[in-house]
C-alpha cells in the first residue's frame, strides 16, 4: 500500500528541536537527557510533517521506553552531498543481534523488555515505511550495553 504523503518544505532543524522538546517533556523521559547538534541552523527539506514526526517519535520513544535507567539521547544533523543524515543515538542497553535482524519487520516485537510491551510490534516497520515514502532510508547499529544508533538519510 502506498502511503498518501503531503509534503511541504520546512526547516527540519526547528522541526526536530520541537519533537525533542515534546519527548523530553514526556513523563516517561524524565530520567533521560537529550542533546542536539547541527552543522547549520537551517536545512530546508520537503517532508510530510505529520508522518515524519510519527517516524522520528517512534525512534525517540523506543530509546525512552526500552532503557529503564537514565540514558543520554543525542541527535545530530549532517549534510552529505545530496542528503541529510539525521543520527539519533543513545548510550543505553542496546539491541541484541537477533532483534536487530528483524527490527524493521512487521509484527515483530523485541523480547528484551521487562515491562509488558506497548504497541503492536509495528513501530519500527512503520517508521521505515514512512521514511522510505519520503525517499529516505534508515539504518540501525547497536551494541549490547553500549547503545543504539539510528541513521535516517533524507534527500535534500
């Protein structure tokens, strides 16, 4: 199914800063710290603000919900040729190899969480399809007990 997308050109820097502000004010994130780095104050990119917000929120909320003890969640923006790399990393518990292999598949739910799992197991599959609908890509790297890094590449 094709996702109906309504893109407008916006400054992704202020857009992401707003998402980080919203997440950091979430009661579930009160133990965590956030930082944001960007090479430029403005990157004008075309995206659907509702759908792209949902994609990024999924990444942030995963970092918040899957790390019980306090973690630092760092976001950086870097321009590479014709795309922008949005890197969201945390220094938390990480994701095991088995979960990493299937992270972006539908209906998969990680087994590492101690609490009852929230959501439908669609989170990262939806995130991936939303980013791809924008012509972007997403990658994940993780080391257990070292943390997790998501890289989202968006065309400029």
